[in-house]
C-alpha cells in the first residue's frame, strides 16, 4: 500500500499533510484490512476507532452484538486472518500453546500457523509480547512482528491506570489509609515511577528499591527514600505495602520470611510476577498478582490509549515499507 498525503487547508490558507481531526490517519488506513483477534473492552474501543479511520476491520473472539457498526464478524481465526494486512492481538498476547486472551469468547481462541500463513504478504502483526513460536513464524513467513509492551508511549500512558488500579487494591486489602502508610516500590521503570508518584501524592512514606543508580537518584529527587535490593529484608519487616514492578523473581521464600504478618504485597509485573506466591501463602502473607490492570480497572481509558497508539504504529510501519520499496 502506497501512502499518499492528503492536503487540507489550514486557518492560514496554506496546506498541510497533517490536518486536524485525524484526516491524514484516515486516508492512510482507508481500505486496509485489519484483523483484531481477541482481547477485552479495550479492543472494542480500538475497533471502533479503526472503523472511523476507514479501515476494513474483521474481528474474532467477541459476540456479534458487541462489535462496533462497520466492523465485520469472523467465525474463526483463519477467516479473520485471510489476506489481512495487519493483525492486532491483545497486549497480554497468548499462552505458550497459542491461545489468545479473549475474555468475551466462549471456548478457546487458538492462533495457528495455518491462520498466519493466510495473512497478506509482508503483513504487520501487533502484540504486547510475543511467544517464541510467533517470533519463529515471523522469520519463517516474512511478516513484521511488532511487540508494543515496551513502547514508551504506550507503557507510560498505561502506567496511569496501572497505578490507580494498584491503589484501589491497596485500599481494599488493608485496614489503614495510604496517607501515613509506609510503602515500598520495587523497580523504578515506567510503572514504578507512576506508582511512587501516586503514593507520594496521597501522603505515603515511599521507599524505592532499584539497581540503577540513575533511577535511585530520580527517586530521591521526587522526595522518596531509596534503597538497594540488599535492604529488602529490613524493608519487608517494617513496611505496610510493597508494590513489585520487577519482571523477575524478587520476593522469594527466603526474603518473605522477613516480612511482617500485616504486610500486603501487590505484584504488578507480567505473569508469573516477581513474588513466590506459594511461599507467601505458606507464611500467611497477603500477596496479590495484579497484571493487566488498565483493562480491568479503566477499560475505557485504556482502550482510548490503544486507539491513540496502535494506528500510529501501523502508519509508521507502512511508511517504512514504502521507503524500502521506493529506495530498494
């Protein structure tokens, strides 16, 4: 597909290829076949936006009465993927066997190599994090695989509902206020920063645990205490709340043995999280795995974030493809 800029008049009488109201986005996506496979309420908002942009949207994994007018309902993954130029899967992606997360679908929504073989040549497949089998299929069949969980724009925007959802869980699972509590944030990436900022705003005494010296310096600049991982035994013995964002086993059995009985651990890392939940249960510690909070606590806001970021990523990849054709 060749991208042709649409020229619209501006208030000054001049013309621009980036007019207000998303006209440029609409012109680029017009007629593009996009398959949306599974997901939750976030994907429903994305589907509606893609339809508005003129894309031909085919959806699998939702009841027909939930689909936005203008989108087409597919009865199988294979039908949805047939000749699709873009395939969009949910941020949680698939399990190791290829089952796509689809909260409104009865039964399993299984991604197969047969379905992938039917997509258009040089198609774009968008997913949060891809399993090894999907990466292998990308190399084998020549489609572009975009993993967007690490996209800065998406991750930073999604950190807002993640932090709010984590606060909601903390308020429900403790008998104290956030104000005046002692809270620890493990990991100081995009979610960790938003988490610490929200806790500070509510009056919590926040300690940030991280390995990166620059991150610890930023935590200090924000008015947080700072500590290295070696300090975790003492922190667990004194603090009320722990929010883990590190995607590795951090809170193992040995460390959890130091935790005070009243502590509440909320693990925000992707499954399986960074906490030994079996050990926590054995020790009588309340530990909660809470991945995917944006889609659970604020699906409308999270859907709008997807609808803002995904079309731009599609257009960026289409532009790269056109550049290769032009100069190749």
